[in-house]
């Protein structure tokens, strides 16, 4: 049974330019103990999908579909019920620690506050847990008394990971956890993330949001490739990186510096003015008239490998 199952999710919101279709009919699932990587370029809707799962989008956002966590539809829960789940069962590591952490409160107090709120333990025990969590992510426990500005970028990311893990959630959503860090620190964070699902228990799962092929290939059990608000390919790591079936996936991999730095022609479409039919057809070398008319379904390549392409 899946821990998380997203069914036909749409997330639309108004902007000055028109209606933004940030998530446009997404289906995906995360099994207990699994790391699913959501891979795609900036502006494809990945972060909005993560925030939708967390229930952190503004109330004026239009959402349709289902987000089932342990078979409970998160879109039908009250604000109080969502607060109970957030942190305790589902947690998110935001991609910008400096803006996500409170600059006026020590990191120890921020971790301890989350632990007191969700695990219902004493202040002294919560403070001790904050020290333990910093030690878990490779930071000296005595730094609980320091403020966010006293940490480097990589250290702040470790603090965010400690904060996300503090209540031992069953599902951890990590949004671009290595973004903006130098290569050495990226490797350290990836090594840390690779051990996290086991820390939260045998069924601990992670939804990893990234545009980095290296991060995806190292940490994922399965990969969902997102383009213009839709999942265009879904499969195991070997399926995606060794036998990519969607033209966008092949182009995205080829554009990586380690693969020859061959960029995809054209620009990603505006989420306000999506092309008719397949969203990738204006940039696709193999597109036909059918691609311009009809959105392809997410169809099986094999039992575990799916692709949204008429000619895959």
C-alpha cells in the first residue's frame, strides 16, 4: 500500500498575466521506505507540488484531485488537522534555509519548539533532542545556542534537515536540498540525505525535488520527470538514465555538462500560455500533428516505466 498517492492533481492560481497552471493533472505515488525523485528544470511546477502536499499554499489557490496520505485525502482536512500532520508525519526541507529559519531565535529553540509541539515532551527533553538532532546531521551539539546567521550555507541546510527530521516524520519532502552549495558540501548533504529514510523507520519515505541529475541518480529509487506542470516520464533510476523514453528526458540528460552540454532548443513554455496538445511539442524534434492536437496519456513502456508521448 502506498504511503502517498497523488491522483489527478491540478493547482491553478491567478497572476497579472493570467491563470498559471502550475500543476496540471499529476499522478504519482511514494511507497513506504522509498525515495522518489521529482526531476525537472526550474519553473516546471515541482516546488508547487511539494507545497500542495504540505498544505502550505494560500487559500485562494484552485486545487482539484486527491492527495492521499495513508489513504486520507489531505485536501479535505481542516487547517487544524493539517497542522497536526505537518512536522509530525509529513515534513519539508525548504530550498532556502536563510529565509525559512527565524533569524531572531536560536536554531536549538526552533528545533525544540517543533519537538514540544508534536511529540508532547518537556522543554528540557526537547532541548536535549535539539542537541541530538544537530549531532545527527554532523553539527556540534553546543551550537544549539547559535542563530542562523552564525552558520554557513551548508550548515544552515543541515539545520533545516535536523528541523525536518526532529519529529521523525514518515514522509520527508526535500526541495532542492543541495541548491547553491559548493560541490564538496553538496556531496556531504547527499551522503546525509541517503541515510535519512532509515532514521525515520523502515517505512520512512522521501520525495526529493531537484533539477540536479547527480542528486537524482545517487539518491532515488524511482524518478518522476516533470515538464510544464505534468509528469512526462516515470520509472526506476536505470529506466530514466539508461533508457529514457521521452524526448524531454533525453534532452534534459544530454544538456548536463557531464554528457556534452547539448542544450534543448527553444525555451520552456509559460505556465500561463501552455501549448496545445503535448507541452513539449514546440521543442521536440520528432513532434507530429497529433502532438499539437492531443495531450498524450501516461502510458506503459514496461510495467514499471511510463511515458507521456505519442511516439515513444
